[in-house]
C-alpha cells in the first residue's frame, strides 16, 4: 500500500474492466472487485469530456458503495474512459461494422483519451476526483488491415474500438501522456490522488 500512497486497504474497484483489474492486480495491493451497472448516456449540453468521465466515475462510486462497505473496503476506486475525436465521443462498438466505422475515423489521426478517476474513503465520506488526458496517434493502414484487426475481436469491448495493450499497440507509433491512461487507469495520477487523500487525513 505504501507504494500506492494509501495507509491501508483493501480497495474496492468499482469496475467490470479486465484492464483496470489487471493494472490494480499488478500493484499487489489488497483489493476486490465490485461489478457495477451504470447507464453511461451522452454528454450533457456544453459538458467537456473531462467533466463527463468524472461524473460517470462518481456515479460508479455511488453504485458500489453498499458492496464496498460489506466487503470492508477502506476506499472505493472508480474510473471511466472515453475516446474523443474532435468534438465527438467514440464509444464501444456495437458490432463489427461499427468497429470498422470507428477505426476508419481515427486511423491516421490524433485523438484524445480521457479517464476520470474517483476515490472515496468510506469512513469519512471524503471523495477526490481527477481527469487525465493522453493523446494517441493510431494508423491501421488500409481496410484489409482494419478488418483483420476486427476479426481478433479485441476492438469489441473497448472505447474507440482498439486496445493499446494488445494487437492495437502494433498500430500506435506515437503517444503523448500516460500509457496506462489509455488502458483505462492512469497509475501515476491514481497515486497522486491517494497521497492527497491521506494528506487530508493527517491534517
């Protein structure tokens, strides 16, 4: 827990994402997972992507609270990630045709990946949030390459229809920002949030 910046655990991870579960597992901190079903919806009029991902993360916190308390969690961690191209939020593809459409849009261009994280310390109801941005350039070449990638099924459960940690990484020559943010959990930002949380406790 010291490396992450928390005084103790466990952490209740409010997420179904295999990538977030994998990343938290790598840190070897005591944690358990809480499946949450939250209707994501669309951006509200005038809402910035960074505000949107934080809003959804807070919604996941609320959905996970009861199970987190029952499991004896010290904190609840929630996150939400979106891919943004210009003013358009690119969600997870609904089918292979939609995946082809999304990949055709982002291929050869820069796009933003925003992840909102929210941390809730249960014993005093303290909640801290943060939004992290990474810039990604992906180039899948021609339609035949995109179709071959789609046939791996990797794009089907991921915002923007690609996974940088898998086959998708073959097509990402440039990234600005936190690589782990693109996976769905910015680890350096998470540690900074944990340190802030414990600093507040010490005051």
